[in-house]
C-alpha cells in the first residue's frame, strides 16, 4: 500500500519541530510495511526530494525563495492579508495539487490530507482521500463563514474524516456538517520512550507558544497568588511568541520576576528533560485542538491543571486524581495548583494516567489505527 501525506508542514531536517508528529506517524507506518510518500512545500527555495527514516519527502517549489515563507513558520493566516501573500498561497495550492496528481499517477493508492487548508483543498479531483484535522484548521470553521463554505465540500468528499480530539470532532460536525465517528478520533503519535517519570522538585511548568490564546498571563498571576499565600514555588515557561515581552513585564509587576524562568523555544527532548523534574503543569490555554504538552506532562507523571474552556485538552486532563479542571480565573487556578501540590499521591496518580496515554500515543499503536483507516477507505 502506498499512501501520500499531503501537508504544508513536515520536518525539514532531523529534530525540526514543524509537523514532527507526522514524521513520527510516517515512521510507524513504514514499520508496518506501508510505503509513505510526502508532498510538502519548499521553504525559502529549499525544494527537491529526500528520504528520512524510510519516508520519501517531495518538497515542491511554489514561489520565489523570498515568498516561500508561508509554511512552517505559522504565517499562513497572515498571508491572505497581502496581494503577494495571496499569490504565494495560490501557487502553493497549485504546486501541491500537481505533485499529488503525479504521485497518484505513479502508483499511489490513497491520499492522507493533513489540515483541510491547504492540504484538503489541494487534493486532486476524483482522488480517494482521508482528511485529518489537527486543530488550527477546524478552529477556522468556528469563526469564519467563508471558511465553512470552502471547507464543507472538502470534508464531504473525503472517504473518512478523522480528528485528534472530541472537541475538534464537534467543531467539524457543526461547521462542515460531517460526522466524525468515535473510531476516527485519534491524537497523533509521540515517541513515548523519550519521557521518563518525574520525581518532582522543579516547581511549576508551562509549555506553550506565548500567544494570547495560551493565556500564560493567567498562569503567572496564579503563581503570584501562590507566593502571596506562602507557597513560593518557582515557575518555568518553555516557549516563545509575540507575548513574551509583555509576560516578562507581568512577572516583574506581580513581584515574582526572580522566580520565573523564560526558556524561549525548546526542542522536544528538552521538554522531556524539563518534565522529569516538574511538580505540576499549568495548561491555561483556551480552545485547544488537543493539548500536546498536557499529554506529555501526563506521560511524565506530572499532574496538570487545565481550564474548562480548554477545548481538546479536556480529553487529556481528568477532573480529579492526576488533574484538575477549573474556571479560567486566577483564584481557581491557584487553588487547584495548591491542592495538587499538597497531594503526596499526585505523581503516582499521574503515572497511572500517563501509562494509559503512553500506550494510546505509541507510534506503532497509532500507525495500526491509521492503517485500518486506509484499508477501510480503499474498501479492503
């Protein structure tokens, strides 16, 4: 069986975080004997074909090197705001579609499109395909009438539609009118062997892009509240983004600047290392597609506090035992953190919950699920 991953995001080199979970899935499928080929965009003129871990990646050129910067960098949404960006997006769509058609003509059996835009939109007419939504694409269905109009036929034509959380499945059903069965709700895989069990001692951690949607300021204020209550626990923030300067200033305003570390962007191995000594994670984001860092915390035996409006992260964080679900308010987050920090059984409970997640997100287990989808789509 030969399957084409059609995506705007796939690691450009070993260790690259862009679409790293797709590379993990690809390796798992290769171990099962599936021939995986990837069609993805070039980045700043770096196109061509290469093989990584048994997966052939074809990076297609779609614009001048200066304009080939709308994939991999989180800038696709902003590209639509300029004529040059729109031209680049149109070129990307055409290049992805043309290359995928060539792969199908060359013997590929099925397309697995990741994200409905641009991947799903770029599926050649008449091709058999599976569509997986990962979060940002499904979120568009909630806030844009134009997105819903464009997306509906893409979701409707797919042989199967899958999502990484129950929350996303609901967004798809409401926004695109396509039901996602329970068996098609599956988070993407993680190299679970990278995570060891935490013994604690490192304080509270936040692992997130520093954007308004992640609400890291809420976590900082909650930790400041803990300090005011006589619990001077340190806070480590891993991640970068447009809110970093404001968050650094907030930590100083709250009087805990000396107790907050900003690590900036870190690699997945560095996240695993950070979690090995963490006492607790605060996951304060709203409207998440899944909540990868919360799952990584659980797989490290680190309890997590999440917010009730967190979206897909509620699939990960239980309301009791290894986690707490609270209102997105400073006092509520601080109270839950204090409750968990005072529970001597917190790490053991998180390990029990994390063991289940290690099994569910193991690459071989997810690859087996995906292969089942492929055979169903092909009518086997």
